[in-house]
């Protein structure tokens, strides 16, 4: 499977930076989108909607014990925006010669992984994207970003996510795969949810199946276009209280963007304005083949201190 993590190219960032000065910044750089409804000091965002009661209710969805891995394998050949890359080196323990240890001749291996974590299946933390250098809850970049890691919003701070997941199979709404550039907004989301027999609620994780990952399997270059969530749909799901939104695409949102002058506006809507997490490159084919609708979603985010993103392997259970 060939897929990539979200990467903002240097050219895109430079274009955005040159497009306007802080004085010319659009209205959303004002306090209209912060403080958060969860309180001005909040750093978890929509994860506040997770409750023991929600987890217990979601656990009751497990009826057959069928498990579905939603994470892809991340490796050297996983395409990614430069300079992102992955490498692993396996070393023998002790003095490196491979000499067995002790009378029982114990041997072993260790490994060293050198990687960007924005490759493959991943969660975008709230420190990933902001608006005019302000991030979720209006926190200025200078308050939490250091070259040695984030001092706030690090993905190591995220609690376990065990809740109801909802798969919406958008190939049933459009085509398989869903055509590039197709945006899912409230009308399309509501229609898919009704077809799946679910009502989206606070604390849910919503994942879209578009068929894009399967359609691009084996490709070695970045697919520049994709179907995905629209800005209105992102705000709609945020208003419903979902904790995360994902898809079997590298950027979640529709590309070309609905408004080409507003790149990654879905990311900004979810992460910066509403504190909703993004799950990219979710492997949804087997789950979709089993049927759309509800399942038990579980994810323990790797506790790597200060990271912006994390490589993940969520599990869906039915």
C-alpha cells in the first residue's frame, strides 16, 4: 500500500506567508474562534467529550470479536513529502560482535528507528496546524514550540481513546472510488449516517471510506488530488462533538480545496478552531467490506514526548 502523511511543502508555506501580513490576516485570526468552549486553559480539545459512560456503551458494540487494523505499515518506501523519510537499523546487543552472552549463550537484537512521524497512518495533534501562528485555543506558537519538542499539545499527553467509531462508506453515496475533489458536507454526511443506521453523537470517532487508498495501491508518487471532508462538514461534525475524524486518504479533506485561496481549511477548522483530531491514511477496506456503521474504536497514542503527530494503528472491533 502506498500512502503518505500530511506534508505542507516549503513552497506552500512560503506562498501562504507571503500572501498577507499579520495586519492583513483574515477575520478568523481574531478571538472569534477562541477561547475554546472547553475553557481558555484547555489543551485537549474535543477529547473532553470522552467519558467512562461513552466508553462502556461503545464496548457493548463488540458482539463477534472481529478486529480490523486501521493502520498501514510505515516503511522506507512509504511516499512522503521531503524531507520526510523513514529508516531503521538493527543492531546486535552487547559488543556488537554477536558473541553469545553467558553459559546459556543468550543473543538478541535491538533497533534504531530514524523517522518523521508524519508518515503513514497518523494522528494530527493540536499543535500541527494553526492560524497566523496561533493554534488551538489561540495559543501563540512561541508559547509551546521548541526545536526539542512541544511543551504543550504534545501527543504524549493524549488519553486512551476508547469510544464508538462510525464508518461512513462514501463509495455508496458516489462511486468507487469517490471522484477526486468530491467534498462531504452536512447533507452528504447526514445521508450516509441515515443509510448506515446511526446518529452521530458527542464522543464519536467518524471515519470515511472513499476507496482512494485501494485505488492508488502500488503507486510510488504522491496522489495530488483526493476526495474528502469539506469545510462545512468539518464544522458540522465539530458542532456534534466528535473527538476525531479520519479517512483512507492522506489529507482527509477534499483536494482540490473547495476554495483554492484557503489551503487546508478543513485542518484549520478541526484542529485550530475546534480541537478535533485528524486521523489520516486509515486502512478501511476490510471494515467497509464488513459493513458501514458503528464499531468499538480503540487507540492508545504512542507516548513520545513533545511530538506534533504520531504513527498509529487504531483497532476497530465488532
